[in-house]
C-alpha cells in the first residue's frame, strides 16, 4: 500500500466525493510574482559549528517569525507573505531549518541520520532570532512549528512578543511510520501522499499541488527526522500549564480538517494554559498558510489583533 500511496489516496478522495459530494473550493489564484521578497543568509552555530541559514522577508513593522512544517521549508509562506495588508502591518520573516530547503546541512549528520529534538529546535530558533537581529518577535508555525511555539512560550517568554501556534498540541502520538524512510518505498512519492489528505477539500488544487511538490523535494530522511520531534521527542504535557501568558501571550488556531492534530486536541491544550486563546479554522487543514493563504490570512490578522500588533 505504501508503494502505491498515490493510488490509495485517489481512491479515498473519490470515495469522499461519492459520499459527501463535490466540495466547491476557491477559484485558481493568479500567479503572484516574488518581487516582494528579500532573501539572504545568516550564520548561526549548531552543535558548536557554523551553519548558514537561508531566510526571506517581506513587509515592514513588528517582527513576525514564521516556522515551516516537518520535512518542508520556508517556501510554504511565500503566498502568505505576498498579502499586502499583512506586509503593511508587520515584517514577515521565514527561514529554512538547517538541513532543509536552501540552508546548510547539519554539521556531522550523515545523509538520512537527521533526528530533530526539542532542545536542538529551540536553540536553533533562538540563534536565528539573534542572528537576524529580531526585536521581541512574534513567532508562528504550524504542525511541528506550532508545537515549538508552545515550547518557546515556556522556555523564552521574555524574548518573544507572543506566539501564534497553529495545528499544535501538547502531545501528538501516532504519526511516526516506517514507510517515511524505508528502502522499499519511494520516499519522494510516499511522504507527499501521506500528508496530502491532511489538507481541506476546499483548498484549490493549485495550492495543494504546491504543498505536495514541496514535500517531494524534502531530502532523504528529513521528514522522518522531523517527525521524531513532532510525534516523539516533543511532549509538553508536564510544562505547558506553566506558560505565563502575561509575559508571552498564546494564540492557538487549528484547521477543522486536520486529523493529525485535531481542533479538539488543540482546544484541550489551550485550556491547560491560563490566558491562552483558541479558535478552530473552518475550511482549513493541517497546512493553512500554504493550502489556502487567503483564508488563513484572515485568521492570522485576527491573531495579530489579539496580540495588539498596530
């Protein structure tokens, strides 16, 4: 089944249409030029060795740092960063984690040997904030990026201006599968098919294909190594209740079609954090900023309002 995941996914997709009918999505969006983006490299230290991080920025105003999902890179945010209303309100910054996208490989890690930990992830974010000269940035991410937002609110509240944690929970079991890095399975086909169904049926084929294609380019073992954090090393159940939202406000949002981290899981987590704000996002799934950036921008704007961003 894993070797033919594309066929399995299509059968399930057709079955859903047969039972529920065709879901009307947005019209195909116009192709946006990337002239609004400014890119560069910043040097940080990982394990005592230098690593060049690729980053892109758009807009002006308070700093908002955007974190990509497992096995992906900052291209997930390009269409959101093209939103002129957001770019006129804040400075959006997205970077590729080491060993992802256009950033350097992790020092001393053999191909396929990557395994992300909470400690490594958190220290990399703090190093990126320092290297990029960000001032009390708001950080936001989805999936593993949402999880680490909660960790950062606990670990470094005085460094941040708040967090917007999407598709996040204090613990997400059951997402580690051997097929993500198996010698008999085509990883560049299986991984994007594995995550494709996490998107809402309302999202256009244009954006869903972009998410699929990005995951197909993730690099050997990158997705599996990130899932080691997302559904393994990360477990905030013993400390998220200690997050002080007076020092670091917490906003949580989850797409209604996310079955990896469901809205109910996110809401239960938010209830453990005194002062946290949560709402579900209708017609969105696990990759809201990439699968439907126009609709996600509405929720993101509301989150900035809650954080009192001018």
